[in-house]
């Protein structure tokens, strides 16, 4: 009489979202059941709890992202889970810890998995799932871009475009806490006042369109040391033309799909520079490990003190993956997350 | 009977080319005679021998260059001369030394002048005037751009546009000596083969138009670490898109008068960066003094060994300044120099 056992196994069976070829995510992703295994030497078993669908995850499955894990691959690059078992030789983990991936590429769209102990990193177990599952990319990107390129002090001014993006909103909030003024460039839109109120509630000092920026801000600030660019094209030209001497423009996205433009005069005569930032390889540099722990701890504490707000996510079961992946691509601002 | 004395004084009278307002150089520059003075404490008297007319000199007088010396100002930023007298307190100079300015802005279009001893720098006295008078800007710019931004080793590859420029030609020659391969981008023109032969005689490995580059070079070189850009616009986009991971594009001019374009993908995912280089402020950094001496000595020795060729200059007397300044603006490749 094995039926009850079979039913039990099916109800709690391990599932993962796997792709074996590049293409439209909703088409190439397959839901697979698999047998749970026990962690081996230096491995841990993780019961994954939540994982977002990021634009980079979509691009990776489309084959247009530079990260290309060996196939078949489990989708998803960030998330959070609980350690459920330790393999031999694992000394710095314990069962029950809340963990996130320590780098991209391990495949988080799954109910559970066995991973190298070094592929996951313990975080504050009191964090809510939404924040823990998205700590690795957006708030960390904002944090590093503000920390690693110029030496910002209270009272300094930064400028960013795409200020309404997930990263842009974390930039605003971190700057508010670090007493750095933000000039936030957004696209002209019918409900601009609403967006302005929203971003100012997070701590934005100025919310402007490019047109307003051209008219009102040229020459107003003498010490804009940093520009954060996720748009490119002429928007980047505008931002970089406002930089003070030795200022830096950091590009982390290209929503306009246009090359970044840089003004020759400030490049040559004001010694401004342009660099890029990509969070994923940063996590792979061994020297960054202590910085990673410090950053995640600091961000977690900010969140718990109510100083950081996390975006809202629509929650999806793993079985509902086609709808989640389609919505993630068609409705840019409807952020999707799997709850396992 | 003072006539002979007056004649003598007139024949050898001190003269300088001065401007008191910005404008068309041939119109706002005035030839002035002045009384020679003796060097005071920590000063030296210099009999100037030769000084080129650089594009930057022209732009400075037009008021469109960031260097703006107090007016009235003597034109010219580089040149060479002989020390003719020492003021008190000058220990590291001697009469008869060949000197060049130690930085821009001291005004070299003059037959003689009294200068702070630290405003001039002794160079190898066996250098011909053409090379000594132009050591400070073009060969030094090429030298620093190859030394200061990426770590180039024999066998590495660099790419540059405007390869036919004065700086571009020094880049080719320095790379030949340092065993660095050069891809030299030039504009399509009727006499392309002639130019190719010319640049290859200096040591150019490849001489190509942008069209040829697009067709033939994409993917051919995996390790282009450095791009030197004096054109901007889409030419800069092409150069930077060929850079290897962690490559650097250095902008030192903008002949297209277009903003530099940078590809977002390589910025973000290959960690390439864009910086500018301007020789003038480099000379003002105190820590660079030993590097300056080492650079000028190395370049001088290369020249004396016949390893560097200096461009040809049309020579002008100081009285002939209107023609020299007009020609410098209208005939870009007819390089002008004053001989005093």
C-alpha cells in the first residue's frame, strides 16, 4: 500500500525551472521534478524560499547576456533559502541559516538544491523574504556604485538618470542616509508630479526631466562628483557634462539602447572619466568577500530600521512560471518573484 | 653721437608677441618691443631661439581654450632657448644651458624673457631646435598616453585614430621601439597608399580606414588594451568596441567635434573605461617632476639615435607673425614655427 507515500512525495517533490537552449524564456524554460540528494563534502542542502525574475535572468535565457552557465541550466541568479543539511567538512554554516547566493549563476529557480558551501552566504535571518531574495543585486549595485568610484562626503551631490528604476530608488535612499544630495533625472510623463512625490518620499532632493535639467541645473551645482547612468545616449552626455573636474560617470545599464555619449572637452580638460559597473563579477573577486559581508550586513540593518524600502513583487508559484516569465518581459514595472 | 647705439639697440631689441583681448590671433596679436631686464632672485634670463605655433596656442588666443593666462599675455606655450644670465639663489642652472618651459603658459613667442628658474627645464644641449622646441607637447603626450593608463608589454596591440597627426606619428615610433603593435586608423583619401607607406616607414604595423577596420579587424586581435582617440564621435565608438576586457580609451582630441561614443555592453560587461589626457596640467603636478626629466631624457636620446623623426616646420621671423598665424589656422598640415 504505497499510495500515501507516493502522494506525499509528489506534494513535496523537488522542482526546478531548467533551460537547455536559448530562446524565449516562457518557451524554453521547462519545469522539472528531480530527486533530492544529500549534500556531499563541502556542500550544503538549501530549501529555496523565494527568487525574483530579474531582467538579467531573462536576457541570460535569451542568450544575450554575457553570463552563460553550462546547459542544462537552472534559471535565476538571486534568491534566498534555508540551509536544511550540511555535508562533511562544512564548518561555517548551520542548519536553519537564511542564505543567499554568494555570486550569480548557481540557479535559484528551484525548490531546493545541493550547493557548494561557498556558493551561498548567510544573511540576517530576520529579513523578510522579499528583501533577502533581492539583496544581492539591486541594493548592492547602488551601494557599490556610491562607494567604489569617487570619495563621497556628506553634502556632496550626485546625479542619476533612470532614477525610478529599482537601483535608482536604492541610490536615493542610501544617499538620504549618507547625507548626499541627489539630482534624479526621469522621463517626462503625464503623472510626473506623482512620481516626483514618490521619489521625494524616499529622500530625493531634486526630481527633474532632461528638459528641466538643461534649463535649470547647468552651473547650479559646482561639485557633482558622480553620475550614475542606466540610460546611455544623449542622457549620458547631459549627465557627464554636469560633472565637476575629476568626476566620474558610472554606466550600469543602457535602457535607450544607444551608445553612451561623452563630451570631449570635460574628458580632456576636466579629467572626467567613464567606467562601467556590473555586480556579478564583483562577487567573484576573493578580496571582495569581507566587503560583501559588510555591505550585506549594513543594508540589512538599514532595512530592519525601516530606512530602506524594497520594491513590491507579484508572487508566483513555480508551476505558474510561463505567466511569470511573460509578465516580466511585457510589463516592465510588474516585478515578478517565485515563492517556492 | 648716439646713433650707432640706437641702431644697435634696435637691431637686437627685445620683442614679444602679445595679446590683450581674445579674438582672431592674426588681429589681436601685437608685436611689441620691450626693455630687457636682469633676472632677480630665483630667476633666469632666457634668449628664446624657437617656438612652434600649436593649435592650442591659437585656441588660447581665441579664448576657447581652458588655459587663460592673465592679460596682457605673451603667446606661445612651448619653445626652446638658452640661459643667458642667472639671478641670485639659482643653483641648479648655468649660463648656456638649453631650456624648454617646464609647463604651459609662460609665453614663448618672444626673443628673450626673464622667468622663474622653476619655469624652465634644462634639456640635452645637442638637440636640434625643431625637436627641442617641440619636445614638451607632442612626443611627451604620446609617451605618457602609452605609459600611464595600461601596462603595455612587448607584443601587445594598441589602436589609434588620427594616426597621421603629430602625436599619432610619435605614438607609432614609440611603439615600434617598445615592440608594441599599432593599428592606425586614418580617413579614406585619394592618396591612401602614399600615407600608408609613410606611416609604415615610421613603424606602423597596420594602416586602415574605418571601413577596412569594420570589415577586417573585428575579432582579429584579442588583446587590444589601449585605444588613443583624437577624433571622437563614431570613430571612438569603433575603437572602443575593439578593446579587450579592462581596456582603456584615452581621448586627447576631438577633431570630429562630436561627443565620444562608447558602447554600453563593453563598458558594463568588459569593464572598459574612458579617460582623457591633457599634457599641460600633468607638468604642474609636483610628483611628476622626476618622471618629466626621465621622459624628456629618454625621448632626447631616442631622437639623437635617429629613432624618432620630428615633423617639418615652416620657419617664420617674429615680424612675420600675421602670416604665420594665418597659415597655422588655414593650412592644418603646414606646421609653423618662429625662429627668433
